[in-house]
C-alpha cells in the first residue's frame, strides 16, 4: 500500500519477501565511505559491544544484519565465533571479499557468511552444532527498522523478533538498536550527532515522514555524499589513511560511480516504548530487558539533548 503512493526505495529494488533496499548497489558501493573511518566509529562502540557480550559470557554470535561485515569483522578480531547473515547479496559480497582477503587468518577462514531472511530465519540457517542456540544475536546499525509495516499491524516485526529470539539459547542475549524516532517524528529531522557513522563525506540528509491513518508508518532519509576530495587526493593519502576506507576503490585512484552519490533508505519509525514492548512480547515476557541511549544511561540525557540511537539488550530466561 505504501509503495503505491510513496517511493520507499530507489528504482530497481525488489519488493518480494524482505525488501532489499541495497539491491540496486548504490548504498552498497559507498557504504564504507558512509560509515566513515572505522577507528573513529568503533572507539566507544567496540568497547560497549564487546563488554556487553563478555558480561554475558558470549562466545558464539549470530549477526543477522551483517551488511558488508563491519560488526562481524570487529567481533572476529576480538576472538568471538561469528556467523553473519543478511538479506542483501549486494552487501554480503563485500563481506565475502574481506573473508577471502584475510583467509589465512584462522578466524576468517572459518567465518560463516550466508544469505538469510528474518521472516524465515530458523529455516534459513542452523544453530551451532551440539547446542540449543547462539550465545548472542546482534541486529545493529538501525537495521531492523528497514523492515516495513505494509500490513499496518506489525505482524512482520513480531515474526522477525520471535525468530531472532528462537535462535538464542537460554541465557543468551539479543542486542538490537534503532534511531531515536521519537525525536525524528517530533522535530521532523534526524539528530545531528550519530554514534555509528562519522563520515565526513555526508553533505546532506533530507528527512521525510509518512503517516497512515494518522499513525507514523515510514521515515525516509535521502543521503547525499560527495567523494570528490577523497578521489582526487587518494594518491596523496598515506597507507594508514587508506586502510580506513575501501581499499579496492582507492588502490588505483578510481571509484566505480559518480563522485557525488545520492541514495534513499526507508525505515519504520519505532518509538522507544512500543518497541520495548515488542521485544518483551517476542520472548513471551520471559526475558530481562534494558536499554541505553548512545551507550549511556537514558537518565543522563536532559534538556534539549537527545540520544541519536537506542540500544536494547534482551536476555532470554527460558
């Protein structure tokens, strides 16, 4: 219904099953540049993610929103056993390239990467052999909000979350996040600060909201990125700087695409309280749920200050 009046994604992107908003390759090509320098992105993020997993004695991790593999690679390098899945083959091909490039490292040689759909997750992949589930499931980077609510009843969201819960062993944890859609819907714009993406190449983000029968149903962000300086100065940058970006694009000072790139991503705008209730419901109430904002206690925000992301941790009790 939404697509008939409002274009949710660039032309050419498939709409069957779980919509792959990266299928035209636009966002996938510039994703490393969109994320920004990995060392900056992971300074606090890495500490939060790894400490949370260690606190819950996690070793096996299922990354259900692997994309190009950024989070999975971080965890592999920290000694976790990771299985990475995503619905977008256009994004996964970059993870597969990185696995091949680092295949001589034991952690990467055994890294499992598969295409999978949240709505059929238990049928698409197996649990670790000899276990009743993963120690942790992660769905980060505002990925879950990509799942639209075309039926206007959150049935797909409920099924997807229940499937993620089913992949966990008792005592396992689900780490899942979303943008601060309360702020976006109330102000009409995304918070200027972004804890995940520090890209200096983002020159503009236009925000649009769609309401159906008076209820928010879709938020669309139109990104503009200008890679002109990066491309023209690639040969002058040192090896350390080149390591932070897509080496394939920089090695021969060429970029397979326009220097100014535009792409659109659409999200279901989960407000904090309803989404917290969805999570608890996915575990039939048998869980411990906590949430932080930008890796800090929500209580630490005051006045006009608002977190850009909420990160939920749900521990399965039975």
